[in-house]
C-alpha cells in the first residue's frame, strides 16, 4: 500500500513539481467546465494553457469571498465526459455568508470525498489519533451543515476509532433530538472518551459543567479544537480544567480549518510551536498575497491567505482569499521535520478591527488576556454608546463579566488589563454566565459585539 504521508518527506522541489502538475490538471479541467474562471480568463485575455505552474498562478486575479458567494453554482466543475466518480455530488457543506448572511454551498464529488478521507488519515497521523481512541464530538447539531460537525465522523471512520456525538444544539420542537450541555458533559464520562473534539469556548463551558457535577475525565488525553481562535491563555485554561477533572497529561491540539479545504491545517507538537501544517500540499497550494496587487509575498511577511485547489472536481477555487491574515513558512518543521507549508502565526482578520473613539483598535489582545484568567467563567466586550439610542452620543466600552471572584478584585483586574491592552477604561457589568453565552442555544460564544449604529463603522 502506498504511504499516504510520503509527501512530507519529499524535498521542496519535489513537492513543487507535484503542485505544478496539479496546476496544469486543474487548468485543463477549468477550461472544459468552470463557468466562473472561463469568464474571468476570457475578460483578462488569459489562456488556460498559459498557466503551467505555481509561478504562473500569479497571473490569475485573486478570488474574493464575495465573488464566490454571489455565484457559488458557477464554481462547480461541469465535466460531461468525466467518470461518475468525478461527477457525482457525494455531499455538500456550507460556508457562512458574510455579506448576505445566506450560507454558501460547497460541493464535494465522490473524488473529493475520498480525498478528504485520505487527508483526514494524514491529519490523524500528524496529531497521533489512533484506533484506541474514543472521540467525543461536541460540535452542535446545526440547521446548516458545517465542516466541523461532520469532520469527526470522517476521522473516526478512516482510522477505525470510536465516536460519540454529544449532539447539543438549539432544540427543535418538532424533532427533539438534541441534548443539553449538562447531558453532553456526562456523555464524555460514560463513553470513556479520550479525545474531546469541539469549539474552544464550548469545551471550556463543558469542562466547567463537568467540574460542577464532579465528573471523572481521567481518560481524556487531548482536546482537539477548531472553529475560533484558541489563545495561549485559553489553551492553558483548558489544560488546567482537564487536570482538575483527573486527566493526567492532557494537551490541546489547535487546528485552523475552513470549509473551502474541507480539512484543517494542524499542529504537530503538544505546545503548538510548529504552527499549522498543511496536511495536503498535493491538494491545496497555500500562498500569502497582497490583495491589491495580487502579488505573492515571501515567507515571514504577513498577508492574506489564498488557497488554490490542485486536485478537486466539485467546487473549485483558484487563489481564493479566505479573509485571514497569516505568515507562512516553507522551512521543514523544527519539531516534526515534515516538509510542508506551515502557517506560523495566529490567523487574524482585518474585519475584527474596530473603529472606536476615532481610532482603529484591535480587540484581540484584550480577548486573549481575559481568556487567560481562570476565575472568569465568561466575558463579553461590548462596543456601544453612552446613550445607545442616540447615534451622535460618544462611544462607550463595556465589559460583561461572569466570575466567581470577588467583584471588587475582578473589576480592578479587568480594568487594568483593558488599560494595558487597548488603553481604555471600560465600564464593568457583572452578569450570570448564561446571559453572555448559553451553550444550549448558541453555536459559539461572542466575545466581541458592536452595538453602535452602522454609520460609525
Ligand atoms: Zn511539525
């Protein structure tokens, strides 16, 4: 049997040659049946046969999320002559729409689904998931099918591990199939789970509930998290909570995933020092680009992450901008030695910058610092106005806090962190934790909200 992970021991030149082949293959397929790129290439006077390798990709204008979301059906290859394996839609996922709020379909043919299973097997090897593991999938059931919920099935299926889905989510009165988060916490114990699979803010709450009930999580060895950023403070907090529940040497495996690759870029080491590894450089080419000029930036320079599919048949994207600002490295990983592109920074979105009191501020350092305080159960940063009804009223910063700490101590601590990170003095409001984030209702916690009228944005 061919070693599915052989790609990681190839040299940079060998990987590049495989990627060049992928570019030529996708250009030939797009020329036959990709409505969107046929139009773009024709408008720009680009011949598909002119794009022969990774270098030539720079001639293709980047595809924005908006381009894809306004005409998603035109991004699906139509290949009348292809075998059924490459044409039949095997499943589909949705990526959330940013402009209209309407979810955008992402189609996988059988070819794409088999590829996803193989890539899942590689990811399992990188992070050390084994057939002895029992994965507790704590992603909620949602009305729109998302990557995160289904990925747990793929991993368990392809490595032969056991899987239990805790199936939280917004209750549906007609089809009462979901469980409460309290029930979910108990399921982790009764299923003897060794791996927790979920969104960091939900896992944090689940562990809080488990501590309140007095559950035994001594078998849990890993929390595999994705779906929102997991800061160092939050990582340490999850580990401390797991240890209090009996876990011996638990660690957090942080991943950076998105629907448009149907997998995750993943950490190889326990502390996450090696960054997020691309598990499939033969399927996805990653580059960092300047969105204005479309030029590729070199390693170490922050820029917009763009993905080009090298071996897909359903929805196909070329130089697709995910919206994340990242730094890439092509050096072999100093921790595992794998030769593959790595994202070596915490992905960041420009849209998270907020104009407040006349300046642009980045709330991320504040979120990170507050996530690292173990006594704070939940928090929310609220950008509002002194009089919320009056659009001319001055900007006002509130921080809602749910904590077991003495309120005077907590107030002083949070104000101090706020002054240090964003140089502003907030109003502190103490509230019950479910007022900020009710895990039985929401998909993920909202750490930052902006309640001001649109004209200030
Ligand atoms: Zn590594």
